[in-house]
C-alpha cells in the first residue's frame, strides 16, 4: 500500500499521516503553528499589488496552457472529431496485427477502415495486375500514370510488384552489383531488326527490335546517315568468350572497365545493342561517338524507347568507360521520363546505389 502524504507542515515520521489513535508529536505541533506564521510574515513583507500581479500572471499562464492543449487535441482529431482519432488508431492497429492477420479487416470498434493507399492501391489496380500478368510492360508503366509516375513509385518504395531484378521486364537493371538471376537466363523470344546492316548476333527482344528498326529509319530520313547493328543479344556462353578475350589482351582490371563479366551483361537480356555508323561500310563502334549518327542518337534515342546506357563522365556510377554506341531499350514511357528528368544513368533514375565495381 502506498503511503498517504500529510498536508504541508503536518505529519509524523517521513511525512506520513499519523494514525488517528497516535498523537502528534510536540515537534510536529510546533511546526504546524509556525507554518501559518511564516506565511503571514511573507505576506506582510510583499505589497498587495505585487501579490495580485503575480496571481494574475500565474492565472493567465495556466489559461494559455489549457487553450493550447485544447487546440492541439482538436487539430489532431481533424474534421471527424473523436471518431477520426479512433478510426486512425484502429487502422494503425489493424496494419500491425501479428501472425499475418488481414490488415484490412474491420476493427472491433465497428468504425470504417480508410481505403488503402500507396503500394497496395497501385499494385492492386486491375490495369496493373492485368498488364503484369500478360507481360505487357509498357501497359504496366501506363497504368501507373506514365514513366515519371512509375519511376516515382519505385523510388519511393510504394511499388512492390515492380522487381528491378526481373530479367524478363523492360525495367530490369543490370550492373556490377546486380547480376542476372539466374546468371545464364535467356530471353523467351528474339528476333532480328529489319532493314539494317548488322554483324555477329543481331537479335533482340521483339519490342526492342521494332524500336531499333524505327530509330535507324528515322536517322536516315532526317539526313543523318546509315546506322548499323554491331552486336545485340549475347548468351552467357558468348559473353564468357567476349569477356575472356578482353582479360587475355588487357588484364582483368582493364577488362572490367570495358566488358561485363558473364551474367552481368545487359546484352544477355536481349534489350541492349551496340550500333555503328555505316555511311560507306560500318565503322568501328569506338568511333561512333564522333560521328553525325552518334550525335543524333545521343539526342534522339529516347524518342524510340532507347537510352545511351554508358555516358561519358559517369564511370564512377556505372562502372564502365563511356560507350556512346551502347543503347539500352527501356520502352517509350520510361525513356521519355529519363530524358525529361535529365538523368544519365539507370542507377540514378531508379535510386539505386552506384556500381563502380563487383
């Protein structure tokens, strides 16, 4: 049982209220008599006007505290009053239910649960669900509200249905920190772009192939000159041979600046291609950046759903030296958002860590 405190100036040992049958000690009695005298002495020394001023200040200070508290409480409750607070608390409790319980179940109070927002609302949207199930990635981006909205949802972490590591999606990001999964994955379908010169394996995923055909045709129509396909899809085995060739001639450190290790290459997705200027026969890809075609591609590739993946000055983020010839297909909506937002790497575009090394 807790001790009951005696009134100020009275009490037995340790300030406890004495038992009714226990008399007050002489010392306590003298203290009880002396206390009012002390208070009276204080009053006699302090002018009445000063005491009233102090009282007024204390009164208005307490009133102000009560007013602020009441205002804060009403603001927290919002237009719905106490019911809004109860609803918010109930919703928070529902989200935190242990054991995987349904976070949307009605609380015991019977108050309505607010509609789901953010990740659940976007990823549960019928248009998003249908487009994901059908493998129509461009429709998924459109259902999110376009490239900029899609990017924003991913960066903000409110699009759990979007996996940037899925090698079968247009938005897959492959770099030295993000290998393909599985390492030897292959695209489900590959086709050759039409009406252009090409070397090695010139196949791409169908949408990327169609877009490259349109890009090459537009460059010719706009008087830039011919663009040819140097290398597109590479299998895990093909990339192994390519990478080992660089290692044998340059050493591993230099090779890692110019060629991806097997399982870490965008070429393996069927969404990346190297292009060359082909005015009178196709030149080396290394000279592409200094050609009319190279300048046009840097300014216009986004119109066809492509980006220049490895731009000059961003090796510390991408891990590769500049490759103005290396184009990566991401689809028209994302390419437009990439261009309009002034981005230069997919890592920055999607808010991912830099990948300068393995």
